[in-house]
């Protein structure tokens, strides 16, 4: 079975392909920059994006496809930056998040990384969602050279180690994205393969 | 001539109606919550929104219409929060912006309020834009009870007075929104009336 991953990010394609290869599922990359709506939840953005692609592009793709949307939710900041994580990272970076967290201690620094996979298997149905999360806390300062985005300030639950201090392999074992991809691929394996 | 203002905010309708009444232009309010895209410039968001409404709703409206989108651009933060101002205000508020600006002094605190009006006069043409801006700086702390959103931290150019410390009448004389509306209404008066 061939499934298309619609994204402009080849690194994400590599990550899901490694997980899929173990299960005998073939992932094909379709580079297409679809519009993303300003909505308050990552789930809502992913649903709207998948539906847009389904309506506009199904005739061209003519096969099951999925998209992925991820974000960082900081509980003390009302789940900011959430679905706007990419924009906020580009504008204020890790330094900006650390400033917003100044004076916040202990449990106030809790944060969640979340990935939503939205999968469309046919042209007439709403997308199915597969959600992966990982809990952690916002570090006191950026640490580590690995990963990307907010990884240097995200300490993985209870370890004191940031995602940027972990190897790609270590991170991929526990990350929100790999958890969402794994749920999604298991579903494919059980229901469609 | 009747022109529709598509917005979910009745206060904005009042503001443009006062300006329009002086010019003999009638503004009708159409309450419709259209989707807004995640794009990097307020102008791009406004164009996309107007085009969406034009394509989806022209048959229903069947008359010239406009929308409005506004935001705060802080130069030292790479024009953050820009088109995401409403979301950022809801999540981190004025307090969050003040934290991001900690340690920034003098010219580093410069900011611009911008309004973009996107006007569609017929179903087949791209929208026309009318842009109003006002220059100022981010105050050291929130001051004043008037206005809304980021008004308490926006000091109007050279006065040391925040938009929230000015009366509605004073603010409307110089605000980004009134400047954009005035440009737009003058255009209507000269070209279409």
C-alpha cells in the first residue's frame, strides 16, 4: 500500500519512513505547501488543512494521504504558542519563550509537545486524527545542538535532558511525532493493509 | 451606495460608520466569521480572506464589501506579533509583550500599529488594499483603561500617552484603523460614488 505524506519538510518524511519500513508500509513524499488556518487548536488546523487538500487535490493525488502538524503547549501561557509554534519560533525564538517564562518555577514550567496526524483515506470522508504527545518542562536556558525549533528548551519528562541534548535516535523513540506516526502506522497495518 | 463590512466586531462597524456618515456613504454590517490563514504579513492575510469571501459568498452578498485586519508590529521582535496579534493577545496579553521587551530601550521599543482594509467591488477582481499605520513605542508598563487589546502598552508617537489613556474620540483621530478607513472612504467617494 502506498500512502502520500504531504509536507514541505523532507526530515519529517525520513522520520516516518524509518518507522513505516519496519511495518512494510511505503510512504511517498508529495511536496505541496497547503494553506494553514488561524485556529486555536492544532487538531482544528490539521483537520482544516486535510479537508482543504482533499477538496482541492484529491483528483491529482488519487490515493490516501496524510499531513502532520505539531506544536509546543506551555500550560502557564495558556497553551501558547500551540498551533502558531512555527511563526512564534521564527519571530521570538527560544530566547523569547525563556523571557516569557521568567519567574515561573516548578510545575509552572510544564509543557507538552503535540503532533497531530490527519489522514484522509478517501475523497468523501473527514480525516482521521492520530495524536502523539510528550510531557516535559521548559528549561531555564537553551541546551544542546540537536533537533530543531524549541528542542533546546524542552526537557523530556523527568530527565533534565533537553530534546536537543538527545541523539536523533533517542529522541525519535519518545517524541510526540514518533508517537503520533506509530499510532497512525499501527492503524494502517490493522485496518487497511 | 451601500457597502458591506464583513466582520464579527460591531465596534469596528461603529467606527467606520461615523467616518462614512460625514461622506454620505452607507455601511451595512454583515456578521460572518470567515477563516483567516496563517501568513506572515497582515496584507497577505487580508487578501486571502477577501478572496475567500468573494469566491464563497459573492452570490449571497451581491454587492461591494470590505474586511479589515489589524495588528501590532514590534520592530525589535521581527514585527511580532503582526498578523497573529489577536491570538498572541489572548494567550500572553500585554504582560507577555512587556516581558519580551525587558531590557530593550529607546529606539528598540519602536512599534507600529497597522490596519489593512481589503475591498472587493466586483466578483472577478482581486481586492484593493487601503493601509493605515500609526507609529509609537512600547511603554514600560500598561497604562490607561480605554481602548482594547494592546492599547495600554502602545504610546502614541512622541506623546508618552498610551492609546488606552486617550478618549475614543482622540484615539480615532489618529489611529491606524481610522487612517485606513479614511483612505478607503475617500477612494469610494472619488471613484465609485
